[in-house]
C-alpha cells in the first residue's frame, strides 16, 4: 500500500507535526523550574559533546554567539557551567558543565524518560511494538545528515 503525496500533505504531515509538538510541550513540563529551554538545550549539548567554545556552541544551537554568551552568563551565575581558558588558544574560552549542571541535565532526562515509560506502559503489547517501530522510522527520517 502506497501513500500518495496528497495524503501526506493533507493528513499525515499535519498530524505528525501536532503530535510531535504536543509531546515536546509535555516533555518541557518535566524541566526544572527557573531553567529556560534554551539554557537546558545548551547544557544538553555540553553534556553530549563535552566542553566547547562559544562559537561552536552557537553553531550547534544555530544561534548567534552573543545569544549563547548571554545563556552561558546566566548558567555560570547559577553555577551550572564554568568558563576555562582554551588550552589551544589562550584568547578563547571553553565552556564546561559543572557537576551541578551535569546532575541537572541527567535528572531532567530521567524525569522525561520516566514520563514516557509511564505513558508507554499504558499501551497493550501490540501498540507498544508499533511505537517501537515508529521510533526507529522517525530516527531514520530525521537523522542529521552532516
């Protein structure tokens, strides 16, 4: 059975967009109070990729360096990141998650995963298997191509 382009445009794409946005909104509710999504995103990048400079963070987040600088300033004030001299270029700084920042990111991920586990265990086994298949498809569909 083949899906026609008109059906994708008229029905599937809008439903997928709505479902993904609703899920993202719900998962954002599992973030700690007082942390913005932008701050959490910067910390998640540092958690995943390790310490990096402001320019690299800005490129990864697809924003301008002054935007990342403001976010890093806020996070540094809260003790969630630190700035260190770049060992390769003393004129530059490297941003690193502190232990508190690492704990915050890990805790947020645990809460979000726990929410998903609670919801997924409400499904019957056949629907749970369908979701697992859909996740695999979505990962392939949206895999970053560098």
